[in-house]
């Protein structure tokens, strides 16, 4: 990106999230690769996930929120798994990860619908 780009982004921002006790994972370390606030787009990479990274080098997500109808939106997400030593990733593992990601967005959606002033 150059300095004249209208894109608002964060380069190589790394954070660690500690998860609640009900989660089978205790923490994740992620890197935000791109954040485009004007176009509601975010790219981020899990670079360390407790209990999972022995199989994977990273998991990257490209998340976009696109307008739908008059007041709604659709969340479109693409994920990329990079495995260690050409390890084959099973379809059921991908589906499990997809279900977890969708579950996270459903929790965020429920919170924002219940607290509409939280994002003004």
C-alpha cells in the first residue's frame, strides 16, 4: 500500500486473545494483515493456536461485509490453511473450523443487535 491509498489498514498488528473457560482452546495469537474500514473488509491470520498449530503453520481469513437489502448485510469469509510438511487437512476438520468461525460471528451479531449503540 502506498501513502495515498484510501485504504485504512494495520500492518503486522499482532494480538493474543485469551478465550473463555468453556472453549477447548485457551488462547490464539493473530496478526491483522489488512483492515479496510470503508469497505468493511478485514484480513487476519492465526499464527498460533493452542492445540492446533502442531498440524498447521497458519490459518488466514479474508472477511467482507456486503450490503444486503435496505438495512442488512452478508458476511463473506474465505479461509486458507497452510499445513506443516504437506499434511493433508481432512474435510471434517475444515468444516469444524468453519462452524467455529460462523459461531463466533453469530455471537458478535447477537451482541451488536442487542446493543446497537456499541458501534456508533
